[in-house]
């Protein structure tokens, strides 16, 4: 049996899109919101046995280590593509790991390399969605995409990424598995973006939520960093990642943190290292029990009483290591 395990954001969706265009397979899908990282512990994988195959896309190996080792121990074969901090990668004959944590790559770019650029436009959309605009344009230039086409792919990638954010699946416009079903078989993302009603729905919702977020004054801001606290609302939880990307793009010399109240009485945090020097976001977030990648990372739960300390430490954080 084949299991496809993927992050519900643009990068996870577009990575899976490329792989299943190259090798169409019927698979049990395991996915969720952007921050639903511990996917290998899902009940759906409890029945995976020797001879079964797992394809894992855009989730941290380090956050799934125990479940991965249990699956490998049962004889499940695992292929893993990712760009987040992995910790020590197990040396096991059943694991093929394609992991690169460089700040200029995303999971879909790794899949694009693996497939020799066969479905490159999907990787370009994913890179834009993951906030890697320079990498997306460089990749697109290699695929002979013009500026108008790159603009369309950027909007698609950002809309797909926007859909992945929420504290629960109820916050999402459409579940990532259902979105994958609509994308499946679409070879050309430009045509999909132009013709799929769900893309128009996501773009309209994203733009409305971004307008709400931009109207807020920052909790803290100086030349090096900014912290914005969003209200306790579904639109805030949906737009937090897109807003963090937008802030980073508008002020590339500044680090940004976007906080959203969560159901546990604290905050969920999206962190972006300065776009001009995209390093250290994962390191900073790990100090608070979070994780991610060097340019963009997050914290699932920051206790309310730790807010002032977080802002102070964020303001003096070093992003040049």
C-alpha cells in the first residue's frame, strides 16, 4: 500500500503534485494544516506494514523521529523530501532521505531536482508560496517563464500557502486533501490557476484577510525587528503565514514575528528572519519549543505570560549566524 504524507501548504501540495504526475499512484493521503507536523503518528499509519511505502513531503524528520523509526522497524519503506531541520538522519536501508536545509530551497525544489525539472512550473509556484521569491524567479528563468507567467504562479503559490494556515481544519477554506484532489492531473499550473474556481476563492479570501492585517499597528517595531499581534479570529489564523511573508518582502532588512491567540490561552507564532539575511529563524524558534527552517519558522504555543520576554528576545536576536 502507498501512503502519501504531506504538509498542507503550497510546498507540500506542489511537491506531491510533481511526484504524482511523474508516477501516478493511488495512495492513502495523510495531511492537515500547515502546523500539523507530527503526521507520522496519525492513526492511518498504524496499519502500515512490511512492503508498504511512504512518501513524506515537507515535514520535519526531527519532529517525527520516533514514529519514523517504528515504521522502519516494521519494514515500511520511506522516501522523504524536506528542507526543515532534521536532526540526525537515521542510517537505515528502508529510508531514502532527500533533505537540504539551505535557505534557498524548498521541498518542491528538491523534488524538481529529483525529477530533472519535468514539472518545473509547479516547483516555481511552491517556491513563491514558501516565500522564496528569488529562488522562484531563478527557477522560472530556467524554465523559460516570462514575467506575466511568473506573476500568475506567484499568486497561485501564495493562495495555496494561505489555505494551509489555521489552528484547526475548521479554519481552512478547503482541506488540503480535497485541494489535492482538485489539483490532481493538472500538468500546467498556469491553466489550473486560470480555470479552477477554488483558486479564485482562495485569492479573494487571502486579499481580504491581508487587508485586515495591514490595518493593525505593530506591538513592537524598530529598524531590526517587528512584532505584530493579530486578534483572536479565524481570519487571523488563516492569514498569519501570508502576512508574515508580506511583511518580510516589504522590509527585507527586518525580522518579523506574527502572533495569533490560540485555544490554549497563549499564542501561535510565525517568524521570518530578515529576507536579506535569511538565517536563524529555526534556531530562534527552537528556544521556545518550535522549529522550521532557517528563513521561516514557527512556535506552536507561546504561553501568554511569556509574551514580554519573547518580544524582548526577538528584538535583540542575532540573524547573522
